[in-house]
C-alpha cells in the first residue's frame, strides 16, 4: 500500500501589515464520498472509482485544514492563528467542507487535481 499527502511550499507574502484579528481554523469536514483515506478518481461523467493500493495518509479534510492553518500562520497577516483544538478565543473562524477531491486524467492537458471547498 502506498500513502500520499499534500506537499508544497508555503506561499510567500511580502509587504503586508498584520491585521488585528485572531483566527481559529475549525475542523473541516468532507462530503461522504471523500470522507475517508481512499483516493478517488473520475472515470467518466457521474462515475468515480478508487485506487486499490493508494491511500491518503489521513482524511483529506484534515490535510486541507492543516495546510490552511500552516499557510495562514506563516503568512503573518493576522495577529494570531490557532487550530481548532486549542482553547484560545478567536475573533474569527474558518471552517469548510470538502465537496470534491479527485484526479481527472481525461483532458487533453494531462492530469488535473480538483478541490472544491
């Protein structure tokens, strides 16, 4: 079995002043089709399948929430950023649901990865 995760460099933002808000990244959820470690792909319109020997390292909703937390925190554009499991009060929170997360190899432009939150 092969396990996968997301991997990319944090976007670099420069010349921005920090806003006085404290952000909490709430738990993200996934629609039933994507609420597992199974890796899905689009076979045709209205039809998906899954890889037998490839899995996400963890639930995709947790991956997306983690990387969003990491990127917003490292951006420095807010006074503070916390994850959902801390007891700190926040002025604003971010939450979401992963509605789609799949690979589509059918196009003439090669493989594409889709994420809809």
